[in-house]
């Protein structure tokens, strides 16, 4: 029989007009939940139904613990459930079975013990605690629980017995402190004293002796406190001496206004303890003297403290010259400074000679001699001893390998202060003869200059140049001397001789000074051809861009004799023309020799000149020559390529041949293509 139904209809699979997400459904379910819905209470109709429920739950717990016997969370939940059912025997059985799995689980023991205590099964709890501390005697948590329970029950004797068992294992300091506090609560001070004595034997640190002393201070007598501190110092000895112990002892005596006792304790400790372990002790002693001592006592404390520090430093490293400096300065600044003590420090310091004859090892050492000599001259006023110190220092230095010009100069200045010019000159002459140095020449010349001995200055400059003809500073200073004496021809001759030397350390300074001299003379005489000729000579020796720029600036500053302008700062057209000619010469030279960096620097300087003094046509003409930075690629030795920045000069591209013309055509084609693409994009936007 055929069905009368037609073909099955296809469901509408289009998206619903209102979309609901799973997140929205969950949020609405939470928002519409009825408030304060409590868990359903399970009620049992009779005892049989309760036993059935208990059997089912026990089966579940047994399955849990059977699957994973080491998951003690299941064991404890099982035991707690049995306790809720008031089945104490079953709960104990569960706990015992769990302990059979692992007797070292402290949390399991604590839960077992707390359950027995909660149900007031005191004997069971005591037996459990006894078993626990026997198996785990190093777990303090179990001992604390044990003594807490016994004390709460009022069993003080039992509590003390538990503490004694615990102390036999020599626990940490907190356990001993708990025992002492328990005895103090019941006013058993003699017992507490005995516990503290045993405590300091087991843990003989200084802080524990201090705890015992504080106990005696609160509950005993001052004699007992002193006895404790005395025992502590004797027990610890010099090897384990601690500054905190002495500070506490001294503070106790100061509290009793026994200031002499406190001072004696501080001094006893400072005499026996090294500086590295007594920094706080020194500070406390200083504070004590400031509070209870006089001014001299405070100063003595500070000086003694610093003396000990410096003695330890120089004992640890005798070649530590900075420590010797500070030590000597301390003795010099002392209110009760004695020359013998200062000299002793300096003599001990200068006895520590450097390990080798290298100047870097002697740089700090030589200042010991200098400070020693200055002390003898300025503070001790012993002039003969000062001269002896300088002489001994100069005899000690190996001048054939190196010297110290400062020492020679200071000795000469010392003789000058004593109005002994002959000795000063002999000192400087000996220095220059045995170990010449530019600094010695400068100092000797400066000394003779102040004495207006210009003939001697000329002789010294000649010897300086003879010793080192490459020293440009000597030539320049020599010429400046002659210029100062208005001997211009002699100064020019010196510059001429200097320029003819084959080697000069800084020739640019020589030429700069020579040109400055000629410019200075030309500003008064009008002989501008001399500095111009010097520039031309210098350009014959070097092509440095700074020389060309300086030359151009010079030409710009040369006044025009034919000009009738009233304004002295105005630049004449002739000077502008000459300056532009200099720039053009330099640009042509750099262009021919393809010196790109120098050419760019010159064009930048030229541009600044044209902006200040050129016309619009000149600036436009120069602008066409200004370079632009382009990115190029070059091939390396390993076959790879790297990019670098280079300068392209438009003037070179225009007259650079076929390749430059081809490059210009390529750039013109690129610009036309970019303009065409931009125009097409604009037309498309308008059409849309």
C-alpha cells in the first residue's frame, strides 16, 4: 500500500533572525537560578536504610583507598566520615591502616591526634603523641602539640617530662625558648636558669648568651648578669668572640651608670677583635663616648678607631699607598699631632718601595715623598730636613729609565722660596741634563721668564729644540717670546726653521701660529701678501679641505685698500671675488682628483659663504653643483652584496659621457612613469 504522503519537505536551513550563543544561554541560566537553593537533605526512614547507606559509602571509600593507597586525602576523608557517623572504632581503624602505609606522614598523625583530642579521648591522644614523637623525634610540630596538650590539662610535671625528652634530641633554639617560657609562666626561675645553661652548651652562639643575660636582668641580680657575661666571654674565647656580646654587656653596665666598667669592656673588646669583625663595636664605642665621655675622649676614640683601620689595611697590603696617604693625613690633622708620629708613618710608608722599575708602579709611591717634604716645610718648619727628603727621593728614582718632573720642579721652587736662586737653577739644570722632558723645559723657562732673564730663556729654547726638533710647542713658544720682545724678524726666522724640519708632531699648529702672526702684523702694517703667500706655501704641502676653507675666510677678511666704505665690518666686492676664486680653485682640484668627502665639505662651506655674501644668481649656480646622497650596492669578496651611501654630483652627470646621459634618461623615464601612474589612479577615483 502506497503512502498518501507527498515527498518529504526540506527544513528551512537559513540562519535565524536572532542569534543566541552558548555563552548567552549559560549566563541566562545562572542569572535566572532560584536564590538560596540548599542541597537536598537525605532522610532515612529506618535503621536498615541507614545501614544500607553506610555500607554503600564504605564500599566507595574502600574502593578509593584500594585503587591508590598512597593518596592520604582519601584515607583522611574516609576517617572523617566515620567520625561523623560516630563510629570511633572504625575511624581509628582507618587511621591505623593509613599509618601502616606511611608512618612518616606528619599531617596524618596530626589529623589522627586532633580527632582524638576533639572527642576528649585524652589517653588515646597521649598514646598517639607518644608513638608519634618516638617515630618522628625531629618533627617539632608533634612535640609542640604534645606539650600544649599536657599543659592545657594542667599536667605540669608531664609537660616538663615531655620537654626533657624533647631537649635530649637537642632541637633548635625555638624549642629551648618554649621550655624556658613554660618555666617562667609558673615562676620556676631556677629551673629556667638550668635550662638556659644547658641551652648555651648546646647552642653556644653569642645571641643565646645574651638571651640568658636578659633573663637574669629581668629575674635575677646584676651580679648574676655579670657572671653570665663573664662565662660567655670565657667560653667563646678569642676565636669565637662576637661584638654583639660586648655591646650588650657594655650597655648593661651603662644602664647601671657604671661608665668606667662599660669603657673597660669596650677597650677590652677593641684590643682583641680585628677591625673586620668590630665595625659596629667601634661605632657603639664612639656613641658611648659622645654620651658619657669628654671631648678628648671622643677624639681619642675616633683617632684610635681609624688608626686600627689603617694599620690593618697597611698590614694586609704594605704596597697600598692610598692607605698610607690616609694614615699620614690622619696623623697630620690630629689635634695632638706629634711630628715624631707623623714622621714614623712617612718613614714606614717610603720604605715600601715598588716591586719593579716600571713607572706605573712608582706614580703613587713618589707622592709619599712629595707629601713628606711638604709636611716638613709647611707644618714642621724643618727646612734642612725638607731638603734632605727631596735629595733622598731624587737619588732613589732610576732617572735613566724614567723620571718625575714634578719632583724636580718642587725642589727648585723650594729653593726659590728660600731665596736660593743658584740652588734652584742647579736643580733644574741637573734635571734637564740627566733626564730631559718638555715639562722641565717649560718650568725652567717660566721661572726665568718671571725673573726677566730673556737671554737665558733663549738659551733654554735653543736647547729644547736641539733636544727635540719635532716638538712644535717649543718652536711656537720660542717665536712667541721673540714676538713679545718685538723682534719680528727673529720670530719669522724661527718659524722658517721650524717649517723646514723633516718631522713635526703637529705641523698644522705651527702653520696656524705662523699665519696668525703674519695676519696680526698685516692688520697694522697692511702687508697682506705675507699671510697670502704662507697659505699658498701651505697648499703646496697639503690639500686638506680645512686649509682651503681657512684660506677663503682669510681672503674674505682682507680689507680693500681702494674701498671708501665707512663701515669697517662691511665686506668689499673684491674680497668676495677673491674668496669665490679660492673656493673655485679648491673645487676644481677636488673634482679632478675625485676626492668626494673633501668636495662635499668644501661645497657646504661655499654654500654658507654664498648665502651670506652672494647674489641670487650665484646661489642658484652653486645649488646646481650641490651633491645628493644615493644608495648604492657593491660586491664583496665572498660574492655577497652590501649597500652603502654615496654622493652624486649633478655637474658630473651632465658632462659625464654616454653612461651619465643614459642614467639621466633612465631617471627621466622613471619620473614620467610615476607621474602617469598617479594620474591614472586619480582618474579612477573620480570615475568611481
